């Protein structure tokens, strides 16, 4: 069975007209959302066709990250928008319960206390039956001092995740800094997430916290030597007695969203196949056809199948077993 | 011969008291700098001992990047500080002309026109005999909207570099964003530098511009598949007719400052040994001893020597030939 | 013939997905716009059905004002979005040249010189054959110090309008102040437009400038006594020798977008039927059905037909003749 | 009997020298106020002469709104200034208890909790015997995000008003936005006050809250059709089941400060004569002589007397009865 | 003859009502100023009585410094206010040409180019016959980075002063920093003026520039040892070859506005009686009666007469001769 | 015995490299401090040589004020830096307990609650045996609205000082306003400290609070007449019944750091020799040699010895007795 742990909901076009209306209303009133069931069904059917084309059995779908607008003001706009996204996901899952499971967007808002995002988390897990959450580590979207994941700000969220035993897919959203595209910002934020957490005591405080770092861990597996060195040097606040960096790195999970075979090999060798889950990011940066190969860029399964040193057990872990371990609520629904 | 293209000047401690006094004076007057010749000689001798320890014949030394303080106000402080750094480098080179060559710091200041940094560039090349420059692509040091290297802001500098035929080592400086350490910010800025330039026409405007990206190119060689895909997709402003990303990437040079053998292998395979120059970043993140190996972390030559697929020609290119091609002014001084 | 001088283009839903993508790209690249001809045709057909329902022969269509996002940064986003809107209008007009004429959106950007918006104005008039422009007097959209229309900032635009002899429909766009909805802000900005211009020498500088104030002139016809008084009082910088306020007011044109019969009567009596043009703002605030009357709120023609003191000549002026005088480029296309 | 519910205290000139000294002291000390009794008496006598000229029996006097400076920092300056104003009013009332009653200024300060303004409210009602308050709905004076009257921020004030059964005259103060004069801003703020309150549950929470909207309700009676329509449309957060807008509007009271007969007619027809109280705003925008009529602009009684459709009962309500119902504390002093 | 080189105009109270109206109008219109000739005459007569009381023959009067509001926005308000002040001074001088001479306020505005203040300077000197100017070295009034007098910003003003051969009385205005009262800020700004100018080449560029430092030179004569020392130390940018600080100090003039005999003695001994002019700052901080002595605090002449070491020539210089040398335009009017 | 109550620790140069590293780390990690015991001993020995040269028996040493960087962000940097300074002082005192005593730096941070600085105060007094504290009244270092010492903000610190019976040396630190050098800012802040406290009830709340004002009291003894006058005038919030200013001034202590004999005389006469303690500020502005006298500028003892009107008792008070009274914890260590 092929489980795609990093996928996004496909919305009908009118959903974006609603988004524009929400922005214009500015939180002063809640415009009615008029997405028909037929439109949702048509969008979902299109997505299933794509899944069938690349052999995916099940997608864990979350909101399109770059459309989440966590830094938009007032916060009310973000809340209403994220709720609409989660409702759309729930509607999609209800249409095809054997092909989709829900990963919840969270209304984390730049400058707001994290507690304000928790009721929507509760609703998604308890009422809508979602199995994980999407966690944007930079609610300011490139415009200000979001607390790093290592900071106390995030503890109440981590407590709730541990309580439900649901993992978080760490994935930034938009980027308004003017220096990075949102896609470039993904890599930066994933690196910050790993490095700040490994320089903190978060995993000691929350030993069962499950975090999946998108896009193969940003830059960290490639730059790992730098961080191994600094970890040992007092000048950088490190110590020869500290936990080796490469061991700490294995506290995270990673997805396979690296379109380059050499990079996937580096990832598997660096963090181990027991810490990697299959993911496609569909629909996303790779959802087009490469004129050279005739394949869509994000046909990751073909690429992974081509890596020689992986055993069958490795592939089974990456394609299915690791995801089942990570998402116990999924397991309840699709017994092995 | 082993040429280290990425190294930094070692300053005597009193140099930092001068730095503190400059900050306190706030540009309203220029405190006198009292670094004795003996102190400079002692610091240089220490550095040569380190070079001998790892087998380096020549270092191209620039200011310590994270001490450059390009975003400090008023700009006068930055100018006086960078000038003092360049003077210290010149003093060090004069003591050991066969072991050191100068790479100039530039007084690029957050929010100031780039033209204000050019007189110091001229002084370093024409009067002090330097062979390259250190280029911080983020003068705001993580606090604001530095123009990306793709923007017109930088053209006058590029023109001057092309005129002198001196390369620039792209390397960010401090980081005051509160989210990244300066060391983490290096990786982010190197990635932004590559990605913004390859989405621009800068290399068409300046075909002979020579840019070396520090630390093995940030995250780009690892995340290359993502950028190859986006380059072809109209949704991201790309086109199937665009220059393939992997070809564009070979317009840059890269250094070897990756402490991890697997990452160095990925780098060599992705950009080719003809685009990589030996560098150690000494003194920097790796200048301590690994308790496991007993070696200093930044003993890169031992690591490179251990990569099996490199030929002698490859090694000669990386250790010496590429650097000679990049730095013609160096070649004049140390004929092959 | 019934000419509706204040109407807006109806866009297919996918146009708003493009809007979201533009916002996410942040001006760093231009996402491809994929609106099919069929989708445009379907949207236009829907609009024509509405026109037929209320007896409108021709609509002068402009972008939906509150979606224009003039204060979004960087300015590049605004330019691309306004261009896309104008292209959509041109496409719609081309499908039904006898039912629609184009009124151009302008890429006026908060804080940018007005000159930057003029090339798009030229394109719309000269290449696309538009007959008027939509003028947002508050590009900051409620967030800052937009120059009032009385200020020199706007002169280059006024010169161009006079040159082409095209009128401007004064109509604000979004509002992000947190105090007003965009709809409430319309009224405020229309009032500011009138009052600031009548306290300036703009009409002396540009005697042939044609400005239509939307929504029956904001609050001014109702509050007119206040301004008549201040105009005469030295304490407010006025003078007994100044042009009487009520005469100055007749330098503007007004539309009929007032859903209340009493208010329309006040407007006609205050400014005269020779200064009012028929307008519906469709689709806009009134595009739903009143459960009490069974009529759509913005069926203004029925309301106007019910005002007893209007003569046939008055009605002909309001419905057709005044619009022909205002829009000479329209007249060329639909001879009386 | 003619009761003028919207009038302002006349201060002797030296009161403004005190204002300038308060601004200069910046809250760091409290300059002594040296206004002699004789100066106050002279100013009051002048005002009575004006009242006699237009036939007013009693004025309810409050501070001159545009001099209140609610956004001045530090807040201490505002407190001292408002206290001085209220003291001046009390002094004036004490001189002519049968001709004046006090309406209190409130030291509402931009960004400060509303609770800080309540002790002065208590002092004015309990110690000075005032009968109402002046309520500026925009303490930021056009420079920032004042909470709308619909927001929780204002509840403690509303509770206190209900407790004392004193009405509030809603009237903005200065305007520093650079876009509107303070006089223009009055109209804007009155409109925001009505629209935000009618889109809230404030009147359900405080059913006996009494609010008088100055200047005939800003733009709302004229633009009423727009708000009637939006109230019914889900797109604007409305609903066909909502309270009709025109009914909601009658929860407020309005004054007659509209210098134009047509506008007064529209007001009476729209909200009913039982919701309008006589007011002159003297001294204010209309306190000069119209060269055409030879009458002062704000001789509203003559204008109202000229409206044909008003009955004697209507006039009695507007001139006296409604004010007595609104201000029970006034009634205690001047029995009918 | 006793010439008071530091005195301020006495305005009738209604002048401050005009000030409040100017602030409220916000530059959008110019309220009419209604100060009657009788009111001006009454105020001037009061001032002459005070002069006679302390034996002053002639006052050089300038605007009340702390009311100048140089940092108020928009600049138009400052211009209109300063012009009104200068007109009031001219009116006062015209009434008593043998007792008063004019010292002009300048509309220097925070953040505006200094050139914008020069037309009013020209008007005062050429048309109104003023003899000097009042120079606020901190137009931001404690809220921001006013250029120090040593900076190029001020050169155009210095050129004009030299051209006319009129001196400037250096005297700050209001202070909105929240840390200092305006009176405390006077001392700070006078110190900054002296210290920044003596660390610059301004007196080499403008050798005939005449600057009078108010209030006996701020803190500088008392703290002189500190500056003498730093002037010689390279650490502070000084040099043993620099002009001694105490010599530089004598490039300025100073007034006698020090209410303490010991301090006046220190001043005379430190800068010499040839650099001090008699001044009273009336009306100002000292314009009240000391209960201990029964004298007004600012009866400086009595204090100076009591200093034993002064010769008759010293006193003549301070009371009259130095002022004549400083103000040649005054000399033309009152020949010795 | 000569006790120098105002002196600063002499740090080895490498201490400033640590400072630069702290700034670069930005609080994200704590770099190791590598100052060897030998380096500290060498620096201390140098200082003792200077003391012997001018005849000082004991120095009370505090951090170099202008290097304290209280406004640097994040606050963590300030805490670590101040702790390092205090540790260095403790190390120095431990080497020469009969020549040095510690005066603690406090990690007061711009915008932070004062309580955050108290644990370090406790540590210094209770664990390190310090005898006083250094108090910067402007933690914003010239860039913002530091609460004046008169404000409630500082009460918790005052309570703690009273509890321990340790005095505070009031001395500002850096200055980033762009208008004053840090040295000039010292004078400004000392004046603000005195004036704000004497216009407050702080000494009534904390009658035993001991504050020493550096540099002879800033400008206040020289400008005392001005403040005496304002204290009595209602216009400035004063009153004839208020405590005379000159009496209030004697609630403070002052040091002798005035390099000018005339100024020292003014100080002694104004505040009395019982309120002055000997201080040299070494190393500071005066630590160089005057080419004219051949003496170091800050050889204050020679200057004081030259003042004729001082008695032996006066000198004993200034040199030793007052300091013993001020610093009871010192007395315990060096019995008379």
C-alpha cells in the first residue's frame, strides 16, 4: 500500500473567490461561502485520477500551505479561512474515505497566543476525524520575529499534539519578505525548525512529540557537518559532552519530497530509512510534466524505486509502515 | 600547491576593543586604533602554524564575516571598521607575502547606495594589491529588505568586479533576525543568492562575472530537483524553453566548506569538479578538534583526499588550478 | 436607450485563483493566467441575462472595485492584477460589443508616483478602446495618507484624462483600516473627493476635467448646508466672496446608485438632473432579491420611474443623454 | 420651551493659552490655570446674548469637540485638559443655572483602557450635576485603529451610562489624518458609529442605552438603501431574517444640525420626529452670518418652523419633549 | 543704556485661540486671525511696564520659544504660526520703535529642507526690519534625529546669516521626548550646539557667523574640563595639536540668563566679559517674584551689579557694547 | 586614606572579543568566555600602577559604562555581558582585596521590567560581596522613552537598594541618538536624574535611598537658579510653599569628576563638602596626559588640594569620610 503523507486538498475555483471576499470583508463580517457539493466532487475526482496515475493508494491531505495567509490581519480572517479549508478537506474525505484522510490546518496567527489556535485543532481531531496537523513554524510569513519552534510559545500546542498522539507536518506557508519566494522559504524554515529544536530541550520536555520535516529536511542533511562541528565547540555554546548532532537529527521524521535521486540517497544514508515517509506534495511545485522524461516531476515513487541500495523492507517502511507508526489514527481506519 | 580560497584574517584581541570603541563613538568621531606591529605578527604566526598543520600553502584571507556589522548605523561606523579590517589584512599579507593574499571587505551598508562602497574596493585592489572581494548579499543582516543580488542595485558593483576581473566570495555576515544564528543565515543567503540570480538576466548582462558561493552552495545542490521542476512550470513564471536549472547552476563557483563526505560527493557530482575551489573557512565554525577523530573539523583536505571517484586531475583542479583561473591577480604573484 | 455608467465586470471563478497565486508570488515572478475563453463567455452570458432582466441596454464595465488591492506590496502585483482585469474586460467587450464598453482599472499604487499608472491608461484607451477610467482616490485603502484629489500628486493623471477627454468614475476600492467596511469606505471617500476638490483650484487648472462621483455623492448632498456655511466663514479659511458651494458642486457628475427613493429625490433637487447619470453598480451591494418587494435591490430604473417630479426630458438625460455627453468615445460607437 | 441639546461652552481667550501651556508641559507638571471669574462671566454673557437672538431657552453645553485632543500624548495632558473644560462648564452653569446645563467631556485617550475615563464621568454626574456626556467614538483622532463603538472596549462606559441613565452625544473631535478636516471627520465617524452598532449586539446587551448621533446621523439617512440591501445579503454577512435596517436605525436619537431644509425633511421622514432633538452646535460651523439671508447659518429653528409637514406635536417633540425624555436629570431641574 | 538681547514677545490671550485653531485645521485651510490692534497695544504696554520695573531700555524680542511647535505636522501649520508670530512682533515694534527690536522666528520644520525656512527669514530682515533670528537647533523637539548644527544641513542658513550679518540666538523650543521638560531641554540643546560645532569645521567655513548661546551656554562652562581633556585624546578623535577647547569656546557669544551669582561669575571668568551679552529671557522661567527677596527672579541686572570683580568697562560691554557689535542693524537705529 | 568612589574595571583586550561574539550570537547561545587568570592579573596590575601614580588607596570599580549596551536586543545578550563584567570585577577584587571593591553593573534592559535586573543585583551583593551599584537611568541609550528615575518603574530597585543599604552611582551608558556622544549624554542624563527626582515624591517614599550623581551633577549646580525659580512658580507646577530647590539638591551625593578648578569650587559651595565624594572615573575621559601640565587630566587630587577655601576636615570628608558613610559594606572591610 502506498501512503502519501504530504499531499494537499484540491479546491474548486470558486473557493478562491471566497478567499478574496474574506480578505475584503476584513473580519468585520463573515461572507457566506457558496461551494456546491458538485464542485467539490468534481475537484476530488480530478485528484483521484492523478493519484491513480502515479499509484498512490491514500493521500493525507492538508490545506495548500502557501494560501494559508497566517500573517493577514485581523486574525479573524485567518480563522475563518482555515476553518473553511478544514471543512473542505472533511467534505473531500467524506466523499472518498478510503482514498483520503485529513491533516488539519491550524489558525496560528502572527503575534497571537498559540492557545487561540487550539479549539480548531480540537474540532478537527475530535469532530472531523483528522489524523495529523500542518504546522507553519513562521506565522509572520517572512515579515517578523516568529518564535522559533524551540521557544516556550509553542509548548501548549506540543502538549495537545502529544495528548492526541497526532504528528505535525512542519511546512511554512507564504513569504512576504521580498527576498524569498514561498517555495524558497520552505527550505529556510525547515532548516530553522530542525536547528532551533536541536539546540533546545523540547524533546526532553515532550519525548513523544512527532514532527515530520517537509522536503527532506530543508538544507540540514546536506550541511550536517557544519552543525556536527558547532555542536562540539564552546564558542558556539556547544560542548564535547553534548548529544551528537546526527543522533539528535533522528528524533525527527522526514518526507521524500526531493526530486533529485542523489539527494534522496543522501537523505536515506544520513537519517535512515526508518525516519522517512513517502510524500509527494501534490499538488505543488512538481505537478507538471518534464519534457525530457515525459513524467511528472513529482512521480517520486519511480525515483525511489530506482535507488539500488534500498531493500524491500526499506521500501515498505518508507511507503507504508513508517506512516502507520506515525499516524495511529489512520491505522484505526485502514487496518493493515 | 594547496590554495585555500576561503579563509579569514586572525586579529589580535585588542582589535575588538577598537571595535567596541567604534560602536560607542557612533560615527561622531574616529577613535585612534592602537594595534601594535608585534601583536599583528603574533596573530599571523599563529595562523601560519595552523596552515602548516593541515598542509595549506596559501590562504586568501578576508575579514571575519560575522564581525562586519553591515547593518550598524550610522554608516560611518561600518566604513571605518571595514577599512581597519582591510588594513589589518594588508599588514598581515605584507608580513608573509608568500603565504597570504588579501580578499577585501566591502563597506556595503544597509539602505545606502552601493556606490558608497566602491572607493574602498578601488583602494584595496589598486593600492593594497588584493585579489578578490567578500560580498555580503544581505547588508541588512536579517532585519530588512536587502535587494537580492538579481536586482539593479548591485550592477555598479558587478561592473567594477568585471572591470578588475576579481571574483567575489558570496558570504553573508551577521544575523539579527532573532530566528537564525549568523551561521544558519549563511546557508539561507547562499541559497537566495543562487536562486535569485538564476531567475534574472544578470549573467547575460555580466557574462564574465565571477561569483563563488560559500559553504558548497547553501541548500541548492541538495534541493536542486525542486528548482529544476519550477523552472519548467508556467505557474511559477517558468517555461519549458528556459535554460535548464542544472546548466545555469554551473555559472557559479563553489567552495568545499562542507564537513560531511557525502555532501562533498553530492556537490562534485552536481556541479562538476571544474566549478569547485578548495576552501577551509579558517578560522570559523570548524576550528576545533573532533574528540572522535582527533582531527580538526575543518581539515577538509583529508576528507577530499578520501573521496574515491576523484581523479588526480580533479584534485589538482580543486586544490589549485581552479583558484588560479578565478584569481588572475594571484597568478601574477605566484607563477605556477 | 438605457446606459448603465456604473457597472462591473463579471469574472469566472478561476480568476480568483489567479489572484491568490499573484499574491503568493509576491511580484517575484508572474504566474501564468489560465482562464479559458469558454469560462469568460459563460460569465458574460450570465451578466447579459441580468441586464435583460432590468432593461439595461449597455453597461460600462470596470473592475470590481474592492478587489483591486491598490495598497498591496510590491507594486508589481497590483500592476499585473489590474492588467489582467482590463484584459478580461476587453475580452468581454469583444464578445458583446453592442452590450458592453470598457472602463479601465488603473494601477495606482500606495506611495508610488502617479506616473507609473499612466502607461496602462494609455494602453486601455489607445489599444483596447476603453471609454473611461475607474479612479480610486485612496490607494492606501484606509491605511495611510493618500494624497487628496486636490493635491498636485494627481495632476499628471488629470492632464491625461483631459487629453483623451475620458471621464473618471471616482470610486474607492478596499479598506483595511479596521473601522470601515469597504462599502462604508466608499461613502467616506466620495465625500472627501468632493470636499477637497471644491477647496482647491483643480477645476480652474483643468476646466474640462470630468469626474463622476459614485453612489450619489457620498454624504455631501445631505450635509450640504454645513459646507455652504463653512465656505463663507473666515474661521474655516472661507470668504463671503467665494464661489457658493452649491454652484461648485455642479462641477461634478453623480450616479444614481442610491437605493432609497427619498435620497434620489434629494439628489436630483440638489445637483440637477443634468448632472446625474444612470448607474446600477451591478454586480455589487444590491445584487440580491428583496424578500419584501420581490425585486432586486439594484433595480434602480423602477425606482427612478416612480419619482413623480421628473419630466421625460429629465429621464432621457439621466438614462442616456448625459452619459453620451460624458463619454464621447462611447458615442462614436453607438450613434444615437 | 426651546432646549438646545447640542451646544458648546464659550471659553475666554486665556483658556487657550492654558491649553498651549499644558501641551508644552507634556504632563510632566500641571501648570496653574489662571482664568478669572470675570472672564468666565463675560464669555457666558456673550453666549446668552446669542441664545436670546435665536430664541433658545436652554443650552446643554459640552466642551468644544475639536479642541479635546484625545490623541495627544501623554494621557495626563488629556485628563487635565478635559477636567479644566468640565470645570469651566460647571462654572458657567453656576452663573446661569436656568439657561445652561452641563454635558461632560470624557478623558478617553487613544490606546488607554476606557476605565481610565470613568472617574471623571462620575465626578461630573455626581459632583457637578451634569446631565449627559459627549462621546468621541475615535480617540485616535483619525490616526489609528480606535475600537468601533460595537466593540467590547466600550462596554464599561455603556454600563455606567445606563446606570446613571444619562445619554451620550456621539461626536468626534479632532482629525489628524491629513485627509479630512475635523468637520468632515464628524460625518464619517457618525456613520461608522451607526453602522458598526447596528451590526452588533450592543443594543441587546444594553437595551436602555441612549445615544444621540450628531449632525443628523452623518451620511446614513441619505445612504440608507445601501445598508438595507446589505443587511439582507449573505455575501455581506446579512440575512433575510435580520432586523430590518430602518427599524434598527430608530434605536438612536438624532439632532437637527443640518443646515439644509431638504435634508431635515429627509431626516424627519426617515427616522421619525420622535427620534430627533433640537440642536444648534453653537458655537460651531454655522456661527456666522449668511450674506444672502442676513441670518446666522445655525438659526435652525427658523428652518424647522418652515417645514410644512410637521405638526405642532412634532415640533413640541423636537424642541422640548424628546429632550426631556432623553435627559431625565434635566427634567428634575426644570419641571415642565 | 541697557539692551536685553534675549527677550520674548508678549501676546494677547486670543493669540493662543488662534494657535489652537491652526492645530485643528491641520494645514488644510488657514483660519483667519482676529487679534485687534487694541489687544496688541495692551499686551505691549504691559511688557513695557515690566521693562521699566527692572531698568531695561530696549528689548530684542522673539517668539516664545516653547510655543513654536517646529515638529508639528504638516509643515504648513508651522509656517503659518511662525509668520503670525513675526507679524505680531513687527506690530509690537511699530508701536514702540524705541523700546523694541525684532528677532525673527524661523519656520524650521522637522525633516524639511532648511531652504524652506529662508523666505521667511528674508521677509523678516528685508521687509520687517528685524535685527536677528531665533535658531532652534532641534526642530524635532526631542523626538528624533535633528541634524546637529555641525552638519551640512544648516549651511544654507549660515550663509544667509553671514550675508545679512545678523546673529542667531540658539534656543531650543518644545520637547516631546517625555524625559525632559522644554526648559530642561534648553540646557541639553545648548550643550549639544556648542560641542558639535567645536568638533566641526563650521567656523572655518563661516568665520563671521555669529551665534549666541542662551542661558549661559548650557552645561559647557561648568563641564569644560571634560571637553578640554577629550579634545587632546586620540581615543576620542582628538589630538594634542588641536585648537584648545577653551579658545574655541570664545567663538561663541553667551547671554546672562543664569539666575545664580556664582554661575555668572564662572561664566565671566571662563569665556570673558567680551563674549557675554545682557539677557533676561522675559517673559520666561524667572518671571515671578521670589518670596525671599521680594525681587523677580529674572532681575539679572541687580545680580550682575553685585559681582565685585567686574569693572565699569566690563559692565558696559555686557549691558550695551557687545550687543551693538553683535547686532549692526540695531546700531543703525539707535546710534550710541 | 584616599577612596576613589567612581572608577572602572580595566579589562584585558580579549574581553572585547568576547563582547563581539556575544553580539554575534544574538542570545541564541552563550559563547564560552576565555579570559585567562594571567590576563586579568596583568590588567589589574596596570591599574594599580596608575592608582599609585596619583595616590589613590582604594578604588570602587564598576563596569565601563559606555560598554554596557543596555539597549541591545535581545535582553539575554545584556544579561550575559553584565554578568561577565561583574565576574571580572570580582576576579580583580579577589586578586587585590585591599585595593579594590566591587560596584555592580545591573542588567537593566530597554523595555524590560526592572525586576528582571534584581537577581544579578542580589548575586553581586550577597555572593560576590560588592558594596554598591552602577545605575544607568537611560536603558534605551538615547533611543527612546526610558522611564525617568522619578517613575514607579524604578521603585522595586530602590526598595532593594534600601534593603541592602548600598548606594547607586547614577551614570548613563552608551548613546545611540546620533546627537550626543556617550560622554555628552552623561551630563544630560545626570541632569534629568536630579530634576525628575526633585519633582517627585521618591525621597519621601525612600528616605534612606542613596544616590551619587556622577560628574559633579551634570549641569544642575551651574543652572541652579533656573530650577530655584521654577520651583516657586505655579505656571511650572511649582509653589511658594515647596521645599526650596537648593535644599532638595542636598538629598543627593556628588562626585568630584570635574576637571576644572572653578567648577569644583562652584560644586563645593553649592552642595556642601558633606555631599561630595572623591572620584576619578579612571579609566575614562581624562586618562591621558595634558601636554601643558604634564599631568594626567584626571589627577583630581592635585586639583582639589589646590582649592584654598577647603579645610582639612573638608578634605577628609571628601577623600574618605563621606565614602565610608555612603558605603557601609566597605567600612566593614577596611576599618578606619
